[in-house]
C-alpha cells in the first residue's frame, strides 16, 4: 500500500536564533555539545593528574566516563536524531529531551562527587540509557522498521552492562570491573560497526558521486554478532582460542568491508577520511583487544586505546561534525579549522598508542600529550559548532 503524504504548511523560523526551543529541537543538539564540553574537561583533568572521586576512583572513573559518559551521549544523540530520518516519525525534542539530557548531566556530577558505592551514579546513568532505548524503540516499533529493531535492544544491553560494571566496582557482583570496562568498550565498537557500515558507504556515494557499495547482509550481521559476542566473552570469560578467532576474524572482516567502499578521492574530503580512519582504528582495535583478553595482557592498553581514542575519539568527532552541519541547515563543507581538529585527534590516537606499546611501557608524558591533543580537537569543535547547536537552523527550517 502506498502512503500519500498530506502537505502541511511549513513553518519557517528565524535563522541562527539561539534559545531553548532550538537547543532541544533534536537530540544531537544538547548531547553533542554537552558531551564535547564534558570530555574536554574530563580528558584534560585526567591527563593532568585528576584521579576521579571516592565512588569511582582512578581508572574506574576514567573508563566509565569515556565509555558510558562521553561515548554514550554521542551514541544516544546520533540514534535519536537518525531515528526521525529512518522512520519518518517526529524527533525526540522539547521537555522529554531536556529530561533525558538532565539525567546524563546528573550522572556525570554523581560519578565525580559520590562517596561510597556508586549507587546514585548507577541509578542516573542506567536510567538514562533505558529511557533513551524506550524513546528509540517507540518510532521504530510504530512503523515496524525491522532493520532498526536491534538498536533499542543493543542500547538496553549497553545500559545493563553499565549497571553490572558499577555493581562490580561496588563489590556487589563477583566480576572483575576491568573486564566489564572492556565489555562496555566492545559494545561501543558494536554501535560503531552498525552505524559505520550503514552510513560510510552512503556518505562516500553522496560526496564523491560514485556508486554506493552495499554491505552484504550476512557480512553485516556476522560483524555485529562477533563484536557483541566478544563483549560477552570479555565480561564472563571463555576459551582463549575462541576469543582469538572472533577478534582477529572480525578485525579482518571489518577492514575488508571498509576497503570495499573506499575510494582514492576520499583523501581530499576530510568529512570522509576521518570516518574511514576512525573505523579502521576500531577494526584493528577489536583484534588487538581480543588478543589481550585471550591472555596477552601486555596488549590490553593498546587494544583499549585503539578503540577508545582511535575509534571513539576520531569517529565521534567526524560524525558530530557531519551530522551537525546537515541538521543545522548548512552545506556539508568544513571550515579550515575542522581538518586541524581531525588531525589533532588522529595524532592523539597515534601518540596514545605509542605510550601503550607493550615493549615501551606507559610514558606519562606521552599520555599527557595525547590527552591534551584530544581536548584541543574538541575545543576547536566547540568553538565552531557550539553556537550552531543552540541556534535555529541556518535555512530557517525546523529541526
């Protein structure tokens, strides 16, 4: 049955007008901006010696806030924004979005200040993800968008992994918190795989005018399933041989799928190459992290930061830049400062990888340099996009 679109008068808004309504018109607006502001402060503080609070000290705080804090906000902001396009349904906006954002902000404050067990942090952070999963599921189920059924389920699993991690830190469950951190990082990688395989070939087609290379259904499902399986094995353990095979296999598969859609002209398009580089970091990181989980513990930091800085850092910066341009009514053309930000983030990943290299040990100076480059890249993003994210679209259209 064909659906007949009934035309309605289009309300045009005053372009570039900052305010409450614009700030909460779509999920990417508050969550991208607040996540960028937060990670700039958090990474700078960590690089300069901040060691978390009483409930989440040291690496427990740093890992939690990078995975479920920063990356979680970008994932939710992207998915709730994209869901409106994928389903044709109205976006999450206004007071419901403001309430969701407030949960995320409160969780960051609790993670830094809470004493004792991280109970308040758990309540706020997990509620944020479960509420976001419900908001995502509603439009998906309403139009029976079977292609997107997995996303609310995976987002719910991400929130539950957050709960198990915080309970393990509090000593309420008998699981190594560091294994749960690895599990959470691998679930972020699963989102990267799903979203990347969907949008990178499409963006390449649109930017370069080349035929779009579709990902075979079996390859997409195999890649996502293997990554989620690795997350489960990271949390609960499993045969080292199985972990090795899954990790190396999914790394090779993802690199192969990425190369299928690559084109030599992409290197002239920063909005493209940043996505390819970030996805490649993630793919390699999956293999290295799996080898570490299988018993080669010297590779753990390298695997974590290949995904954490190379994947999350590079890809989120590129994706935020692209989606924020398109959804604020601006041409998909970068100003000169953003390629500098992309280069800084790639350099941050490279330097952090050198610091994590098994034979060299963790050089504190390199870790500091990497963190400050990460923060500097985000400062450039905030300076360029901050006002746009709280203002009406440049073309006067809603959104």
